[in-house]
C-alpha cells in the first residue's frame, strides 16, 4: 500500500511540475514580448530623433547656402559697383 501511495504522490508531483513548467514558459514569453515592445518603441524614438535632426540640418544648410550666395552677390556688387 505504501508503494501505491508513493506512486500516486509521484504522479501528482509530476503533474504539478508540468503545470509550473507551462506557467513559467508563458510568463517568460510575456516578459520577452513586453521587452521587445519596449525595444521597438525606443528604436522608433531614436529614428524619429534622427529624422528630425536630418531635416533640421537640411533646412540649416539651405539657409546657409542662401546667406552665402547673398553675401557673395553683395561682394560682387561692391567690387564692381553694380
């Protein structure tokens, strides 16, 4: 009778262990998914900042180009008296 009780107890513990294993796997998957979501948002923020910086630099470059051509024309006008 004692062996049967041990076998039954062993089966119960094995079922519990299997339940814990599946529960742990689900928790791990959820944690990975949450972490992946955070990483995606961080990457998106960095990309937005890079795009914003690129647009800002292009606008500044255009402004400098306009100013440079204006100054160059002013020097030409002063040199030739046009």
